[in-house]
C-alpha cells in the first residue's frame, strides 16, 4: 500500500507535526524556535569562505543553512594522520568529488602540545591551513577538538604531560579544567577564524568531549560539560554545539545540562559501530520506535550520527590479537555493507551522517594508542595510500543523491511498504512532506538474491514493479520527484543525481552491472526518444514514458518534446561507470563530467571550462556545461572538443594515463650498533636521578621503591633507559623487574654490560586487559657478588592507554615499576633517560629515548660515512639496538602522483622490531614476529618523490633469534596522472 501524504500524517502522529514544533533556524541572537515562516528551501550549494555572514540552524528534520535544508553527508578525516599539508587538499578534493559535502575532524591535543602552556599549530600541525583547504574545497567542517577524543591515539588525545598532573581528567576537577581551558583557548583561537557564520571558513558544527558516558549522572560530569559549553561560547564559537553519545543512550540530550539557556543551539548526536554480520539497527525515527532510552531523547533535533562505522581498526597481529590487516576490515564492511547500513540510517531519519573513517591515514610516530599499530587505514573508502576503493562507489552515489534531491532532506516515516516475493526483505517507506515524493529503502538481510515486487507510484496509483535486491545488499528508490522539467513516476534503479547542465536536464540512475531496470517518466504527450548508447527500449503509454534497460556501462536515453521544451537526458550507469561521472557546482552553473578517474575542480571562465583531475589509464573526457561553454581545458592543456548528440562536449583525443613509476632498490646500507648505555662505564651523569617518592600515576608505586615511571620524570613517548648502581649484592640469585607498558612492550636488561635477557610483555587475559594493567615481572638469574654493579634497562613502553571510561586510565604507569633481588637487598640508585627535547618541526610524538635518537641518527645529513657498509638481508646476533641507514633518490615525473610505501619482510620467527625514520620522520613501528603490518605509507612531502631521501631503521632485537632487517623495499601503492602540487615538509638535519 502506498499512502498519500494526508493519510500518512494520521498514522505518523507526532512525527508529522514536525514543522510546527521545529526549532531554531538561526544562530546567535537569532537562534530560537522558528515554527512559522517559509518552509526551508533547497540546499544552498557548496560552501566557502565567501566573506558573507551565514545562518546555521536546524529543525527536527535537518540542518538549515541560510534557510536551505542541508543533509550533511560527512567523512571523518584526521589531519594529524597525514603529516603532509599539501596532501590534505588531495584527500579533501577526492571526498568532495565523491559526493561528500562535509568533513568531520578531530583535533588531537597531544599533537599540538609538547608541554603545558606550549601550543603549536605550525608545519604539519597547521590547523589554519587545513581548515582553509576545506573551505577552498567547498566542504563544511564538523570540528571535534575534544578535549578527549579517544580515536585510537595515545592517551585518547591527552598530552603526555597531562598524565603527570594532579586532578581527575574528564571531570570538573579545577586543575584539569585549567589545562582544558588552555587547550580550548589555543584551538578556538584558530577555530573562530573559520566559522561559516562569519563567512571566514566552513565550520558549521562543533563537538564537546567524546563518548562521555561515565559521569552522566554526577555533578562532576554535568558541571564539566557546562564548563566546556560556556568556555567554547566565550571563545566565540557561535555554531550549534553537540556531543557524540556512545550509542543512542540519550546522554547529553538538550536540557540535560546547563547550556546557559541556549537549548536551541545544542544538538543531540550519537555514534554506532554495529557488527556487519548483524541486522542494521533501527535507531528510531524522530523519537518514534528504537529500543534504547535515547530513541526519544531529542525529538526536536535532526537524526545525527556523529560517527558511524565505515570500517574498523585493526589490532596487532600474532595469536593473541589476531589482527588480520585492513583488507579484512574492508572485506567485512564492504560496499554492500555501506548500502545496507547507511541507507538504513537514512531511512531512520539520519540527516547528519558522518562515516568514521572515510580516510583513516597513518598513526605515525608514537601516536597510535596501544590497541593499534601504525596504519590507521581502517578499511576506509579512501585507503591509507590515498587510493579510492570500491567502497567509494556507494558513498559517491548516495552523496550526490542527497545533494541533488532536496526531498530527501525532510522525510516522514510512512507505513512500511509491503513487498511481494521478498522474504527477508526489510522495506522502509518514507514521504516528503508537501511534495509527491516517496522514498523506499529495500534491504535484503538474507544471503540470497531476491527480486521483490514493490508497489511504486509517482502521481498515479501504485504499480507492482519487480526490483532486484542482491543478497546482503540494499537500494533506495524514489517516486514522484522532479527531474528538472519532468516528473519521475518511479525507477527501479537508484537515483544518483539530477542536474541542469547546458540546454537540458540530466538525471543519473545506478545499480549493479547486469540488473534489469525500469524507469518511468511522466509525459503529457509522446516524446521523441533516442537511445544513444546501451540496450534501452522505450515505450509510451498512459501519459508516461517507460524506459527499460539492463545496466552495463553508460546507457543514454535522450527524451525530447512530449509537451516539454527542455530535453531530458537519462543516464543509466552501472557502479563502475557511476564513479566516472562527476558533478561539480560552480558559481556560474553546474558541470557534469564523464570519463576521468577523478575530477578535482571545475571553473568556468567565459566560454571555457577549466577542469583539473586525475587519470590512471587513458580516458575519454565528456563535459556537460552551461550554454555557451565551447572550450575545455584539462589540467592546463586545451583539448579539441566536438559537440555530441547527448548535448555534451566530447574530447576528440583521449586523456593520457599515468606513466610508469620506477622505484630504485634500496642498497648501500650502513650499519651501526648502539646501546652504549649497557656498558658499565657509560657516563650517565647528565641523566635525571629517579628519586621521586610520589607519582601522578594511577598505578601504585611498590613499597620501598623510588618512583620509576617515566612520565613522572617528563619522558612521555617511546623508549626509556634506566641505569641503576648498587653494591652489597652478595648472595643475590636473581633480579626481578616489574614493569608496565602498553601492548607489545618489552624490557631488555644488562648487568655490568652483560645481557640478562629480554622480556616481552605478555598479553594479559581478557579480565586483566579490561583493568588496563599491562604489567609483568621479568626475572633473570644473577650471581653478581658484592659489587659495585650497574644494571642497564631499556623499556619499550609503547603508548599510554586511552581513557574511554573517564577513570584516568591514561595515567597508568609506563616504564619500570620496581626492581628487587632474591637473596640480597641492595639499595639501587637509579637514573633515567627518555626522549630528548621534542623535535620542534616533527613534534613531540616523533621520538623516544634511544641513544641513536638522542644523537640524531634518524635525521638526514648526519655523518654516517664511518658506519659499517653492509648488505641486506641481515642475520644479526645479540640483544640490543642496531641502526641501518641508506639514501635513495626518486625521479617520479612531475605530472604523476605516485603513492609509495616501504615494505619490510622476513622469516616471521625472527624476534625483532624496527622503528622506521624517513628524512627524520618516524613513520611507524614494524614488529617482525607480530605483524600484521608490513607496508608503511611514506607520504609525498615527507618523501621527496623527485629528489634525495634518507631512510634510517632502528632495530631492536630480543637476542633470542637472528635479527634482520630482511627484505626492505619501496612499493608502489598507486599512481595517477594529475595529483596536487606537493611542497616538501621541512626535514631539518642535526645542525638546526
Ligand atoms: C569511538 C570513538 O568515538 C572514536 O574516537 C574511535 O575510538 C572509534 O569509535 C573507534 O574507532 S569508540 C566506540 C566504538 C567504543
């Protein structure tokens, strides 16, 4: 049954009352209920820093920008996971081209703050530049500066130094709030320069805290949230604010804490990471339905998924964790997953939809939280190497759809569609108030392909129509929408976009290759129909043109006349073809481009369309542009064009593909062993004495021991050394080191220069992991005699825990906890040394405290001529640290964007790990016998693709097996003709 809009209102009850209870269309003083006045208009189009003031508000359906409804179709991107500012533009252009109109951005406090009071937004940390680039790309921004972000980063984004401060984080504790204010002042000083309301940027939403679920009821939580609200407003942030509730619990819904009376400027947002093997969840629609208390928590704000899983993070490998690599995340959450889950979200009234992650990037240096390894690819639609994946296809199709069809921005739930022949098909039915549009989302929860019979109607009575819905897939159908001058009665293919381009309307429909489709368009009289390409057939009856076609490539059907002067070009594209169709809206009209692998920009100047973009293979170029445009320039080269029967311009020459990229073998290795700290005579007089008696850590300090946790001495990242002097050890039979690290931590010890052995942090059982106590005791037999003696201990402590439960778990100790002897009790005097002063360019998370790092062995330009010349693979023996360096030169063609990685491989039985430095930048950690990561992305900008580079590998070996490096080689991860201009990041050597 298909209901008229009037019938439906009676069924949906309060849901249909929407506009009369809708709230606040404005900001600042203008904010407040706006129940009367004109209904919101259509999406105002791509935003920019245009110097004009704008209004940003919302009602229960959607965001309302400048009086127009906007569905925010957003992708999560973290600038701190791509340390090459030029490439931010590449990623953002790819997202816009693929249909996103918004990005959501965490800002990670630790990345910007090496010390209290010190905030750095320069170089790779240039948030201003990132936000400017987003505005230049025409993307709205949802800014999420925490203070706590989680995000699988060290301490969930808290700076290392915060672990050594008083006060309970994520509460109203006054000491903590002092630091929070410091951070917010610093980040908001930049954010206020990019508010869309001011016309100086494109920030439209701003998040406070993240998944804050553990102090919801107490004053310490409510006062904290109220404090954040007040502070952020005081700093001049005037766009609507929101929180990201961990699941739809209704936490921090409007009215649950003090927002200074500004209830109408606060949105309710929540996140969801459902298992891909489960049925997609119904969140409830505008407070109707849903299983959790939060379903009805915020009936006046639009459905807002602040994060919805677009992939999943991968744990370390090995038997304990079983990280399988990101191909697996991409396989379990594939394109069909996106259609099933995201279309279900739309059917549930979600109008702010952010996919976490859309580009995951790299947790380089010591950024990753203990749960993850270096790559944060996430199985996202755009992979870590900036390459599009098949997962961009549905994003592209749905993103362009919500932009093109304004009816989708305001939908009421109608009675579910009753489909025939579709056991296992869930059918949602929605209507657009005040229009003839109906939306059906058909989801197949079974593995079998189904052809369902669906009653579809435009302006007429419903007709049962066969609609294929492949197993574990979904599609969205519309009826009764305008295609420009003509109305669509229905189509069994999913609409992707409609645009007025040149002298005609163009409408694009998509589906899987080989599917039979039927598209029916209202026509008062019989039109002239020409099939330009593909297998389509057209018949006219009952005031409608019926076009049937099997999807394959691009089917073109030109409809002319039939009572309408403006022609309609119907384009039926299979998936692969749909991502070769690019809509770009310019201030002087829309452009539709078909052919190349990517359209980055389109600008119209008089009679010329200037296009930039990428090709991989040779490609055709076809352009639908406003009337009068006769010339086309592609990547600065003028192309000869001819006019086509489809109303487009077609290049008479194909665009060239990308040329070959040749990568050199890595040879000329130089080797140098270090860990001089293990030698008895090493001079540690400049090291800090470990003599504290109290700690800020949440890990108890064992009785009778000095504080040995590294954070208490100002060492927050990477490796830490201890040297302990003692005498009076006669009778000692063994020495035991208790230590605390994150996952994959280890400890290696020497007594008087002789190795005692290496201990690897065992994986605690599940209960222990939950308690967050990654601690262990390593016991080594000794027979030292009276002394004096020196113990040397290196702890690879990995990173700080996140603080997801707001219980200060980021303050768990890191490093040694205690050292005791069996058979003797000598007093040990300890000294400690971690990382040197933070690298002012590469940032606080770039380095730990290895000798080579303290000496700058990771940097380009250090004199390594005296190092031993060696070839790889190696089979080194012994416990300790050895460095390998080499230089290489790349000569990638200037017109080619080559994405390059470093691949390491060896016999998996070999117990060693490698810290990878490219031109001094810490590109991550390879653990040979754990995995699963073997290839490390080397982003252009850090990597000079047209010049000399220095690679340095710091190898830590257990000493229990031979140690590599084994195979070390450059890998081509993607190439395209085009790309963006890349400016090299600063990579200073030791002289600065
Ligand atoms: C949730 C967090 O908000 C986000 O920061 C990130 O950690 C993400 O999801 C997981 O990758 S955490 C939630 C799934 C418990």
